[in-house]
C-alpha cells in the first residue's frame, strides 16, 4: 500500500529483518564498486573473487576483505639471441610453374571425350551409375545415378575410383573391395562390398593456353613474362612471411619451455568455454550437428575436449609470455602517434563502402578503438624485436621420420591462428 521507495524502514525491518536489508545493501554496493576497486588497484582478475564482509553495521563504514585471483607474474627468460632455423625464401621455377597451372586449372573447361574407344584415366571426370551391396543387401547411401566424379579426387573410396581407370563409355563392371574404417556405418568397416558400376560419359579437363586473352582475363598483363614475374614476386612475399612466422613460432616455443609457464586453471576453463561456444556457433551457422561432425572427422568427444584444452592452455601461456615481454620492452615497442595514424588509415582503407569507413573511423576515434590500435601495433613491434634479435641459422635438412599430427583447430588451420588475448 506504500508508494515505491516510500516504505518506512521499520516496516521493512519487521518483514525482512534489519540485518537482511543491510546485507542486501552491502552486496549491491560492492557489485557497483567492484570495477572501480579493480581499476584503482591496477590488477587483472582471472576469476570471481572470494568475498568476506567483516563489518556490516548501520551508520558505520563497510569493511570487506576480497581474495581476487589475478594473472600470474612470470620470470622472463633470456629472450634475445634465441637460436632458430630459418626457412628459405627462394622461389624455384617449378613452384612458379605449379602456381601457373593452378590458375589455369581454375579457368579450365570440361570437354566430352568423343572417341568411344578412349579409356578413362586419372584426373578424368566421369559420369557413372552405381549400386553397392554388402552380404547381398543394398547399401544405404550406396546407390547413385548420373554421379559426376573426378578420378583420383578421393571423393569416394580410393579403391573404387582406381577401379574406374581403363573403363570406356558404356562399360559395366563389378568392383569388390574391403570397406575402410572411417566410413559412416562403423558396423560395416572391414567388410567386403560389391559395387555394380556403369560408366556413362568421360570428360577431360582442358586448360587454357597462356595467350593474350587469358592474360587480359586474369590481370591485364602485357606479356607472359610479366605474368610469371608477378607470380614469383607474390610467392617470394609469401615465403618471407612464412619465414617470419616460423621464426617467431620457434622463439615462442623456446621461451615458453624456458620460462616453465603454468596456465591458471580459471583462465584455461574460461578459454575452453569460449572456444567451444565459437565452435558450436560455426557449426550452427552451417546447420551441422556437433555429434555428426565429430563422426565425420572420426574424433571422439573426449579427444575433441582434450585437444580443445591443449589449445586453450597453449594460448594462455602465449598470452602470459607476451604480456610479460611487453612490460619488459615497453620503451622500445610503444607506438608513436604517426604509427597509430598510419595503422588507423590502413584499417579504414580495408573497407569499401563509405558508411562502413565512417563507422569504423568513429570507433577508432574512441578511447577503446585507439587502445585496440595501440595494442595491435605494440604486439607487432614486439614480434619484430624478437625476430630481429634472434640468432638465425640455416635450415637443416630433416631426416625422414614419423609425420607429426597437427593439433585439431575447430575454425581452421593451426597455421592461421592469431595470438589470443582475453579481451579479444
């Protein structure tokens, strides 16, 4: 029956109790003040604080003790003169030729083979009908009509594709082979399957000649020489970037091992949660079920979670290492105003539409936007400093051995990964 905010204190105390009201007020006050407390203390929390109220009394100061988990300080190892092996930046003629063929391949056409006696070969595109059976029963998803396949593309089981080599238009054939382990139906792995195949058409890929029309289409080049020189320059730049990435990767590996960094569990748990949410979001955008995806790549939930945690731990260690190095080398890597303006222009120029340019410019003019630019430049300057001070030796030829398995990365290749930071 009272107007909002006008209830007499004694009525509240009778219904709820004075101490309850004081406790609620203390909690609300502390939650509002917490960001300011953290900012004034100059600390970076990595988890929720443990709070103990030592005094909650009416008309007296609130006395609180807080235990706040923070980012650990690490002992920076010797980070200059780290010995690394460099990748060669030399571009060989064969690499240029392969790149040229890749471009020609994108502009290629498929032409039907008119010669009835011409047999299918590797890389030919064939149109086939097929029906598969195991133990006399027709396979689910083992039947198709007018299926177009490039022989050797591994779209289907390699043994099936290899069996098509030598067939002519109109030929029918029975193909028998043992089903591999990584098929959708695990219960059929290792069983012998029989496929009835009919080859209906053969098409060969015709790659364009490097003539005047082709050169105009792909870049308005004046000559084939100019075209090939441009490709070589592009490959050289790629190799230079690969060389730099490889060197900084070796430096980070060495420094993390030397510093013996332990990633705090709270930070790892938070990052694992982020990665999992990002992964689920990407799958949902593609309308793919997570269980079906893991089955398709032949990975168990336990293995997926293990690799996710390994990645999170690695990212946290990298972050802690770089944070410590940035403090150490602050005077050498802090960007100047002209660097910030140049970076700002580069970012804005990446956008095409004027409204997009204006929107990003307005953001970069805010304190948060400018801090993002400074953080990016500072990190790049630190990487350049580490690379410049590394002791680079020529790459040694690797001995043949067991191929290393790449760490599974949900959203792309591990080589594409950028350094993670908590506020990213």
